[in-house]
């Protein structure tokens, strides 16, 4: 699947995720040059990208034009680096070992509690282990 800009894949059913992605897109908008494309995972051919719905339900993804995929907190680091200038320095700083581990831990806590975050709703809750929307009779949310 050819892309001319990176894609940010997020949970379009989650109000917190959608509003967070939109908020960041406004603040990290590049006046000159391309910007990444925000794409809800529900409207994406995930198999063509080399990922799964299970992964995209648990973390946002950054898909580079070459197909490289980053998830979770690394999405923000890649977005900052793509934005450039001082933001790019911050993105590179997020890749330092201690900061990367801290950012990943903070991301996991927020993702796990996104239904409790401002703008979140019960629909934002992560699916329980074993939930498969394609299989009738699996454990309900």
C-alpha cells in the first residue's frame, strides 16, 4: 500500500483517542511540507499495512512511508521528529533509553485508563483479553 506521507492509525471509536489525535495534529501541523494523515483503524486495511486490529485497539500506530510501524509512545517520538526543528530534538530525546521506558510506561497507563480520561466514555475501554468482535459468543465488553 503506497503512501506519500506517514499515517497515524488510532481508535476512531474512542472519543479520547480521536480528540487527542486531532488536538496533536493542530499543534504539530507543519505550515510548509506534508503532514501525517490521521486514519481510524476501523477504516484501514490493517492486513495490507502488516498489522492487526488487536494491536491497533491497544495502541496508536505510526506507519512510515516505507512500511515501518511504531506503536504506543514511539508514535509521538516519530511525530515530533517528522515535525522537525525543536520538536524533532524532543522526538529524538524521547528515544533515549530511560526516557523511552518512562514514555512507554506513561502511555500504557493512559491507554489502559482512556475511558476515564477527559472526553473518554465506556466505549473507549480496551477490550478484555479474548474479545474478538468477529467471533459471536466471545467475552463481551
